[in-house]
């Protein structure tokens, strides 16, 4: 069974093509790759967080990720009794075009919807819808944690501050493996991928009048760790696997090519109704600092009761591994008292340890901390097109 | 006679020649180093381009705040908190939130029981 392989052996494997050049050992954020110079390397499963950074950086293409395409996705598409729905992460739409000769950053969202329909998916939705749902849930949780810390009665059930984001499955596994004491600080909100899975087999089934047992939920992700996340045993709140299978941006491009679809000449299409609408806030989830900015846009308006004139929070953008900013929010519920919200953004799990140690020691000044494992955010994830032209 | 021979370490001609060669060497090294650094810097330019792509897309969107997404409003009104716009409602908590680490086995147990009741 594929799922037992995923859970026991992880997603990333070093093949015999390994030249033992040691490049990956310097990339790996958790030092999970072992092997002496000149000897085929291997991955220590206990430490690996399935991020795939070694894979996209390997100069020899010697590292592979477990594929769910043949064993799960193709089978489901061929099965007439399965109602196959698909979601695509924000980072996929600005990188998929690279596999078809476009410059990095070219938006091919509408062609991607069209290609997925051509591949046989019954309904094409968008992870950006559940990214928005993540913001309303996770943002509200943050607000309640702040109320709890301020001693407002009625919010005692909510966890401590600072709150960490929970969207990145590589980061969540890293925290579980190395810093179990920081877990109460991680938002209980599921990642957008898993929210989509849960919603597709409950709300969507109800709206479309489809039996949830026949719904097959597929996601297209820029990420290899998402494959591990979808097979984690606890994600079955709908009574079925919330997300049944995950493919990477590379695998989608491969599927489109194998099906003989001329991607760039496809007509633009739109996502389907009910769980397909997206906003700009959800789009920027794919970049480091994006979840933070999206959360600030909503938290500011909900807390202050005012409408933001300028929606951009440029202070949280950038490529520096650890960034911080302070946003002053007038809180209506506290009589207009201005609350300075200290936020921190970490991109690259290599740099998160000092931030966590400050939190555990109780000397962290932050309220909200975004952690994304891959440098630059999901757009540079382990499932994205590999750029060999730069070596 | 040797008293009239000046012991100069370097003639003016030699100095000009030497400094000229040194200057050329520095310029050549600099040019090659710049080419090298540029090649290295280009190696992650695609990350910035993809990020820029997302921010451009954000600017083009009609709605730029999550809570204003019409389908988000609809899912709370119809399903997660029927009749109102209540984030973190009981149903939302059940479907959209999870647990971590050592809490997972008990959480799975709880989910299984919830299913039996339902």
C-alpha cells in the first residue's frame, strides 16, 4: 500500500544516481541526509520533513519523490463511479508555465483550469478558496488568543501567544519532531489543502447532491510534504480520507504533456462554483510573508471595524530569512485602544530555531509568527519545476 | 667609479610597466569575478520572478481580502454557522481544525466516536 510507504519511508528517496557530492547535505534544513563523501547518501527518515529542497537542488537529478499519479490519480480518473474534484495551490499558477516555455512568474491560472478539465477532472476548484477560509479561521483564532492573553473573560480555551502558522506541513512535522513543547503555539487551523479536503466531502457533497463516498479529492501542490500531509491518519474528519491524492506542479505538467494537450493554446476558463472563488489575499499565500499579509488585512478590518484604505503591508514582504514588523491596530472591542501587533516571518526552517527558543524561554515579543520551510515560500517548493539552467 | 652609480630599486620605466600590468590584472580579475557573481546571482532570480508574479496577480484581483470572498460568506451562512457569519463556529472547529504530536491518537479516537454518534 502506497500510504504505508508514505508514512513509514517518507516521500523523498535518494536513487543510485547519487554521486555523493554533498550539495544536498548543505541544503537540508534538518541535516537528515547522511553519507560520507564519495558514498551514496541516504535519508534519515526520523529527521526528514519531506520538503524536497534536496530534490530541486540536486545537480544530478538523483533524488526522487514518491508519485501518486499512476497508483491513485489516473485510476480515479478512469473509474466512472468516482467524482474527481481538484484543487490547485496559489504557487502552482505562476510556475506551471515554465514547463511550457514561459518566463517564471507568468500567470497561467485560467489555462490550468482548462487543462485540468481536459484531463478528465469532474470539477475544478481552487485551493485559494480554502486559503481564504484558513484566514478567517486562523485569523479569528489569533484574535481570541490575544483576548485570552489580555484577560478578556470567555476566551480561556484558546492557546498561548505567539501563534505560529500551520499551513506548511514540513514546518509542522519539524515542530512535532524537534520542539514538541511549541505545539500549543501552532494554530489549530488545518492547512488550506486539508480544509479543502474536509469541505469537498461535506459541504460540496451536500451542495452538489453527490454521495461523499464517491468523491475523490485530488490536489496540485508546489510541495512534496503535502503528499505526506494528505496521508496523515488524523485527516479523515469527513469519514473518508479528506484529500485522497496529491501531485506536484512537475507531475501536472507531465500529465498535460503525456495527454498531448497543447497547453499554451488552451482557451482561458474559470474555476467551478461553491468552493472555487479566490481573492488576492489567498493568491499571495504562495510567497513568504503572504499568509501574514493576508491575515493582517482581515484581522485589521475585523478588529478595528474600519475599512483598510491601502491593503498592502509591504513591511512583511521580502526574501530575508527572518523578518519582523509591527502593525498598530485600533481595537473596537477594547474601546479603540491601539494594540501594537508584533509579527515575524521565517522562511527556511534552518533559521527558525532561535525564534522557537525565544518563545519557549518566554522572551518572545511576537504575537504572530509565519513559518514556511522553503526559501522564498511555496513558490520555491520541492514540487516546483526544477531550474537546471542556472548551474 | 661605483660611487657614481645610483642604486635605485626600480627605474621610472620599470615602475610604469609594473603598475600598468598590475592595473590590467586587477581589471581582468574584476571583470571575470563580476561574470562569476552574476551567474551565481541569476541562480535564484526565478524565485523573485515567481513572487513578483503572485503580487501582480494579487493587484489584479477585484477582491483582495479573504473575508470579502462571496463564497466564504456563503459557506458560513449556509453551512458552517447557518444564518450568520460566525468564524470558529462549532462546525468549523470540528471540520477545519486539528491537533498535533502526541494529541493525535486521542484525536483520531474522538473523530471515530463522533462518526458513530452521527
